[in-house]
C-alpha cells in the first residue's frame, strides 16, 4: 500500500554510465517532483510535473531528463554520470500544485564511483 | 536570491521540555510555510502547513507560528520525547507551486 514508491533503493555505478530511477504514486495526485539531497542533507527541487507537463525545471545539468509516461509515474534518467551526482534522490507527489502537502518516496541512494 | 535558515544544525533537549526550532527567510514572500520531519534513511514526512494570513497552527503536541513581518516561523514540540528525535525541515512556497524551497533542517535530539 505504499503511496509513493521508488526503484531501485540503492544504485552503485561507474562514472560515465547512464541510469534511470523510477517513481510511482498511487494517490491519484496530479503533481510529481524530483528532489536531490546531497551529503550535507540539503533537499533541493530538480523538477516538477503537473499532469505530465513540466512545470519547474531548476538549474540542473541537461544530463538529467525526467520522463512522465502518465500521471502516476515520473522517472528520472541520468546520462554520463559524474562523481558529483552521488546523492539521495527523492520522488514526491501532491494533489495539485501550490499549497499542498507533498508525499515523499523512500529515496534512491546513488553512488557514482 | 531567496535564502532560508534554520536556527541551528543540531539541537539537544531534555525529555519533557519544549523544543523550539526556528526558520528564517529573506528575499521571499511565501504564501505558506510547511514543516516536515525526516528520519535517517527515509523521505520527509509532512507535519503542518500554515498560510501567510494565519498566525498559529496546532496539532497535538506541535505548534507552529508564522510572522511575515519578522519573516520567521517557530516550530514547537511540547513535552518532547526521545521518539521526536529527527531532522525537521521548513519549506516555503507560493500558490503557483513555482518557488517551493526547503530549509537546511535542524537535527533534534531529545535526551532521556
């Protein structure tokens, strides 16, 4: 009955590889997000999608590409991984944009070697 | 540029006392402010939301105040328990969902 789920939970990979992280929410929410939490625990928004449309695209390298096949899914694809990409990536969803509670997934711990 | 600060990186408090965490912001006029709790190895969990026209919100042992003149929110946990130990994050947003920003968090430890 997990509300927001992410796979994989852990991802260890070599520099230069391409990887994807998947996110699914079963809450019927319209808006989904990707966040990056670095080693200093600072949580920063990367992307926001509303009904499969990109709303927010913060200053992230274009090696990061979100894809939303439907309202319940928002996947994150990362090309040419770099050491600095090592972090915990969280997916979240909310009923709609604006003043709404965000529900977070458990996170994907990415380690680039 | 927008800046959010939380009073300290870590706060230790004795069980039974009231914990008070502070969130200050600059260069922002938020429509609302939220508080989240994050346990190690887990995603943040929503606790409370307070809007710009509200002064105070309560939920069980939690109380949040919001002073848009001081650009500050205070988060109180009364009768604190060791189970309250976690990192607490404040977050600000506008009504369009375009400028949602988290603070750096305060790691609270409630000592038995």
